[in-house]
């Protein structure tokens, strides 16, 4: 049983560019949440998708947007990248109200 | 405001030296408290979910307990491979997001 997968593993972008990160949930899970983890900090909630709709959003600007596909996979898009967007981006999947399981993350570096 | 505070920030133990990590929380109606283990540069690995005060769960050398204000992760006779950052998180009733603490960096010396 494959767990949560994310791609790419690492990504380097320059300020002002746009980036798309991808996530495939654990088999049987229909809900995907995205988190941003800065170095030395705990993960911060960005948003959650269920039935292809954004169900809840954290305190992140509109530059952060997402999408969920009919097969439950998801994308996170970040526009107009800033240096402060450099972080580990984590995807978690769940079958609510059960526990969220995390993927390996995508390390984004903005130069 | 929902909040999670973990202590200590970092802990160094000798192999076999038991200890406890603390997680204090403030949340409007606890739906679940979670413990995750995270190795450097990797995603958090699920350890335990606790739902109500008095609940306890065990896995190998780890035991998690929960009161109305805090949770403890007890580690018994740790080994070097237990070295990692341990994250505590809470989910409020009616909420989808998980709120994390900053974690405790645990280093077990051989």
C-alpha cells in the first residue's frame, strides 16, 4: 500500500517565479491538506481540499492556491515567489475524522 | 487562540536513559492530539492519536499520555535510532486543520 507521495523532491526557483507542487494521497483517503514548514519550526496549515473544493484555509496570502482532482490527488501553486517562501512543503492525506498522514515533502528554495 | 507549546526545545540523553517530552495545549474543544516523529528533511511520521484525558497509548519504547491541559511522550531506555524531532499537534472540534508545536529535538548518545 503506497503512502502519500509528493513531487518533485527538491525545487529551486528565483523570486517572482511561479511553482506547482504535486501530491498523491494514501490509498482510500479522499482529503488532502497542505502545510509549510520553515527550518526549525512546526508545520503551518495552508489549506485543505475535499471533494475538489477548498474546505478550510490558514493564514496564507492568495498567492497560494490549490486544486484537487477527481482521483483525489492535489496541486499546490505559489505565484510571485518571495525569498520567505523557501521551506519544506508537506502534503497530508486523511479520511476524516481520522488521522492525517504526511508525505516526504518538497524542499523549495527561492533565490 | 488555539496553541501548542513543546518543552524542552532540545534534549540530549545517553542510550538507556529514560525521559519525557512535554506538550502543553490550549484548544477549543479537543478533537484529537497527535504525536509525530520527524527525521531531518523528511515528512512527519505518525506515532499516536489521543482523544480524551486519561488515555494512554504505547508503541515499542514510546508511551503517550493525555490530560486536559498537556500530553507527555515518555521514552523508555532509548536507543540512538530514536534520535529525531518529536512534534505534538492538536485538532479542535469542528476544525480541519492541525496546529503544531515547534517540536523537541531529541538526541540519544551511544
